[in-house]
C-alpha cells in the first residue's frame, strides 16, 4: 500500500514572516498527526517537506472484498487526519496571528515497491506521487485498477482517466473538488471519450453579431496558438448542454445558454490515436461575467466581419467553416 500526502497552499503561505519563523512547529504538529493515525506498527512514514510518503505491507493474494475493506479503512483514517489537520491549522493560525487556510491532497495505490537501504523505489511510488499531484485544489485520487470497487460509505467519487507524464493513462477515482477543476484534454481522458463544444455569440438590436474567440496558449500540446471556442470531454451521465455549460464555467468563468437545436458534428483526429467524435453548439452569454482563462493567450469578442477575415488555418480544425454553417442555421430560424 502506497500513499502520498501533500499540503496544498503551503508554499505561498509559508513565505509570510510570521509563518516562516514558526515552520518547524507547524510541520512537527502535522507529522505528529500522521504518526498518530498511521502508526509505526502498520505504516512506514517518510517526511517529505510539507508532504509525506506512507507505506504499509499487505498480505498476499487479497480477495476483492478484502481490498475494498482496506480502502474503507484508509479513507476513514484520512477523514480523521483531515479533521485533526484542520484543527491544527486553526490553532496554529491563532497562535501566530496569521490564517492557515490549508488543505491536503492524497494519492493512493496498491502494488510492489523496492527497499533500497533506508529508502524505497519503484513504479508504484512514481505513480502514487503523480496521482497526489493531480489532487488539486485538494482531495483524494485513487488508482482504480488497484481499487476497482469503492466502499459503500465512501461518499461521492468520480470516475476519470488521467494522463500522467511518463506513465500514460491511469484510471482513477477522484473526489468532486478535483473532478470540478478544468483539466486540459492532454491530461484527461473520459471513457468513452466524447467531446462537446460551444461557440458563444451575442447579438445587438440590429442583429449584428459578435463572437467570443479564444486563442490557445503557445505551450499547449494540442493545437498551440490556434483559435477555438470552448469545450472538452463529456462526463458520464451528463447531457450535452450540461457539459458545454460546465466547460464554459470552469474554463472561461462564464455562464451560457446552450442552443441545443443549433449544432454540428465534428471529429478530432490525431496520428496513432483513436478518432474522437464531438458535437458543437451555438451559445449565448448569460449575465455579464467577463471571460477569463489561464489556458489561453487571448480572449476577445470579435465582430462578424473580423471573424470572417481571420484565415481558416488559424482556427482549430474546421472550426471556421462549422461556425459559418451554424450562423446560417441561426439566421434561417
């Protein structure tokens, strides 16, 4: 059993003078909590700055029921650690006069590791560390191949497939606060993978249109620097409209009305990769939320004339042609 835990928000918080001079006290209390709930007779605890590696030797040939029961115990222990950690943060913040609004991120796998002197090594350590890194802004990520069934009282977890650097696609369970975060398609896989997208437009009293265009950052692995609308993968048990609204909310920070009767189909084709089907909708903004995104270098409202003057090759795929077709459908209604 391999568990990684890390304090979220620690780096920036620890830069404050009041915090920095008292870090030993904070870390000491944090490690005391881990040792209390992950006792030495069952776990090896290795401190890693503001994180820790927790290892436990398991009996061989466990049944599926025993594996699920093990996960239930671990999740129950994590809940106790979380409660004590929040109490520790509150008490520490009061003692130094500086808020300690911190949380924990967890990664959990089950598999073999190698003992090398006083340390450990192996693929499972690397994978667990990467899963812990995916637990943002906080929460739990569990390797779903290692724990295919969740305990009945485990609460809400979401099935996902995360693409981990140097490892590949890993099926996982994630807590809702992790699932709700925007993750670029390069690092997230839904099963089966179906895409949805929206092109947002606004119309004035004279029926003049403006379109919301977003230019992908130059460091994006897929389609760097290309212009797109907004979209991504459809989740399990989610309607097309709900998926489009979710992506606009989490990627651009805005609410939209999805015109589900105005749509077209598209495909994402990449070398040596499966074809991914998608459906694109026209959308209208709701409210006056200003779009913003850390994954785009430019977001702007373009007049229809400006849009039509942009070369088609600057857009992702056949997006420009698809938008023109959708606008024709809209005007013909």
